[in-house]
C-alpha cells in the first residue's frame, strides 16, 4: 500500500509542480528563478517541509528543465518519497539495537543515493536523446 500511495503522490505532484509550474514560469523569468520558485512552491505546500525538501525540489526542477522528461522526475520523486516513508523502519530497528549507524549517516546515505540516481538518470536520458537524434538524422538521407 505504501508503494502505490507513494507512486500516485509522485505522479500527481510532478505533473503539478514540475510540468505545470515550470512551464508556466518559463516564459516569465530565467531558468534559475523558475527552478527556485517552483521548488519553493513545492516545499511550502508540503506540511513536513524542510531544507532537504527544498534542495531536492531544486534538483528535480533542474532535471525537468534540462530534459523535459517528467518520467525521470517521477521516478526520482517516488524513490525519494519511499526512502522518507521507510524512515520509521530505521527508527524501529535503531531502537531494537539492530543498527549501528546514526540517523545522520542514514540521511547522508539516502541523500547520496538520490544524487547518484539523479546524475545517472540525467546521463542515461542524454545518451538516449543523442541516439534518438542520430537515428532521426540517418533516416533523412
């Protein structure tokens, strides 16, 4: 149930905050402000807002602005939500003595995982775009 809930939330939020917000702001201001304002709106509308939410919104906003791929943003948002949703399990296992690392280490590990996924998906998307562009060009001959 947690997985389906997080998936539907990720899809809905990415459509609203990335697709609609970024495309609406794009004609009115430069790239930096579009990404910052869309991330700020996204952060403020979350009840559990934090600097992590804002920074993640900037990463995802940048990814959408550069790639125009909503699916990449949905996947990253889903993974982000899922890691936040599993935080309760970290707390429970920590209290039982089954874990030896701190909550700071846990948060840093999740953040690094997000960065790796972000840049990996961006590189994959760029590679896919180059292949598609070169194939389109070869059919024109």
